[in-house]
C-alpha cells in the first residue's frame, strides 16, 4: 500500500475539503463526487440497462457528474448567478479534481473570497442540483428555475452575512471607567 504525501495534489484537495468550514454532509458529498461515487443516471444506466440515460435537468446526453453538476445548462446558470460569474465555458475542466486545482487556487477567485467561500457556494449549488435531479428522477414535477435560485440564494446570503459579521466582530479591550 502506498501512502500519499502531503505534496500530492490529491492529498492537498482532501485536506482542503476536510478542513473547510462547510457542513459535514457537504464534505461527504464532495468525497462522493471526487470518488465518482454519486449514482448519476449515466452510471446507473450501465448497470440497470436503462434505455434513457439523458440528463434529468436538460435532457441532453449525461456522461457523468461533471455534466449535470457543472456544465448542464441549468447547473451552469446557477454557477454563474451564485459563484462570481463562473461559467463552464471559461473554466474548462475535465474532472472534479481539476476543478479543485483551478478554483482552489487563490489567484483564480475574486480577491476578497476565501476557499471557504468557494466551498460554501459550491456545496450549496451542488446539493440543490442533486436534490432537484433526484426529485425529478422519482417523479416530482420540475421546479421552476426561479425557485431553484431561491433554494441556492438564501443559504449563500446567510453565509455571506455570517462572514461579514465575523469580519466586523473583532475583540477589543473594554473601556475602563
């Protein structure tokens, strides 16, 4: 068995994820995504011999999680709106590990944003897309895009407000007298 060194890019990604200030369930979701363990429709279709392996959200061919969580037109709009105008066309990646290497780099994010900001936004977007995809796959009607925006926007606004509070909350010596 080979032990990865901390210089290994994959090891750095894992360390960043586990140390990030996002909910534990989001860390587990990122683990599933990076390990290609999410049961996307294309993957399940290979085992269950499903006739339709098209993306549940856009009805185009779904190859993997990178499509429906990143480059699918529905997903791409959410990324653009809630993650600093990022687009799949401008950030061309071929894997989630590459996504982390590109966007995990401080110089590839807005100057005032941290890795934790990225992780919170990304985890929120990915979890909403995943829930919507599962709802549709199990027979629920498609949720209008403006509702999806609300499901993504509210937690991100709460995160932004909490970060702003933390930045403004600095301890100072009490005044005597």
